C-alpha cells in the first residue's frame, strides 16, 4: 500500500497535513492520525464533507448524485469520506480550523432515559451519561451531532443534538424512522429505556456564524429541526433578540412535532417568528401549504434584505432552497447548510 500526503486547507486558511494510504478515504485516514474531520454519514450520502481538490490524483467512491453532481465531480469537487488518493493531494475543506478536533474519538456509555414517538415516523430519544470518568458535562456547539452505536453491532449513525450543552449529562435527539434504516429498525424493535448505548462525538461544522449579526432564516425539513432547536434554545439562554424566521416543513400534518416548544421559544425570543409548512395538507389546514423552499420564496419576496440562510434537511430541499436564496440575491457565502439522506 502506498502512502500519500494530504494537505487540507480550511475555510479560514489553516493547513492540516497527514498521511493516507491509497485504500483509505481521507476522513478515515485523518481519524487514524487523531485528526477528526467534520463529517456525518461517512457514506457519500449527506454532503457534509464536500471539498475541492486543487492538486493530485484520486479515486472517488460511490456517492449520492444529489449531493455531488456530475458537473461538480468534473470540476474536481470531492466528498472527503469517499476520496481515495492515488498521489499527494491538496484539498480545500468546507469548514474552519476550529471545527477540526485533534485526538482519538473515544466512546462514552450513555443510558436511554426517554424514548417516545412524537409524530408520524419521528422518535425522540433522550440519553444520560452512564459513566462519569469524563465528568457529567455534555459539551458541544448547537448544530453539531454525535454518533450513536447500535448495541453489539459496531454500526454507528450520526444525529444532530436538539438540546444544548449542560452539566447534567443529558442528550436529546430527534430521529426520523426510515423504512430500511438500521438504526430505525433498532429503535422500532429493540430499543428500550435503561439500555446502554455507545456515543461518539461531538462532530460536525454546522452552526451559528459568530461573524455576523444579520437577521437569519432557518429552513428545516422534518427532523432537520433538531439543530435549529439547539440553536434557538442556546439563544434563549443568552437572552438574544436577533431577528430569526423559522420555516419548518413536513409532508403531512401528522408529521409535525414540537409546536408547543416553538411557541415557548417565541415567548423567550421576541425576534423569533415561525411558519409551519405542510406539503400535502388536509382541507382545514390554516398554515402554509407547500414546501419550505416555496415558503422561502414568498418570505424573501415580501421581506427583501440581507440574511444569513441556514438549511437542514433532505438534499432536495436544501438544493431547492439554496437556489431560491441565490435567485433572490443572497450571497453564496451567507448560505449554510447540512443535508441528510
């Protein structure tokens, strides 16, 4: 096996170098070198680790064409989790240096303290650290995720945290049940309160931009609401009055959840407004009928201005809403997104 040098340049101009064998992907090689690069699915499906290869030869593994188009591939955009070097590589990363963690990713044990179906095909799972060797504190930035391992399988899936960092050791996740999903199958048939899960993280580079006080628009599809709940809860803790409009969309009314929590947050955040979007509503639905991308079109038309646009949800929604924002004159640098498959 040949070893190649990877030179990764972060969005804010720092360089990180490490070796990568030609049978390893860049994210896995970084992990072996105790350099934890932000990623989510690690399977070419979410687009969280899209970078650009400026120099070098590589093989790009199978991936979701919805997160990396043929044109992007031709232009040498890459998914770091699916990039196998054939020579030394110089790659630009989609995140800042501060989002890279140095050290090995150690698992911690957490006990399931709550497990509840909160909407059609959506489960809330609450965990608490079981061991206290690393202290009780849960430390992460709103927007980040952690990986949960299915007991006795070694299979890990990344999910965004919906709560905020705390000293009580509590973690909260909102998970969409997928028909063929391995973790969904575990939640549906094997998970129960009192079980122990291994938890890895935090990781991920999605989060509030500290360099801007622009008004913001959050666009959430389904359980893509989770990172925005974390951000809003953090802003409520800080007592901020930033202007934020949340567009929360689902396919059917039965899939809506946490409406009472959003009402509570509106009481705590005077600058927060919310539009609920249902794609296929019942006749008596009084909210917005359509997708969050369509709602964004109306909102930006009625409220022109400079915004920071944050998107989290399925790739088709993120792509459609990004196109709407760009067409309304929002700068590409002020659009921040996280996709999940």
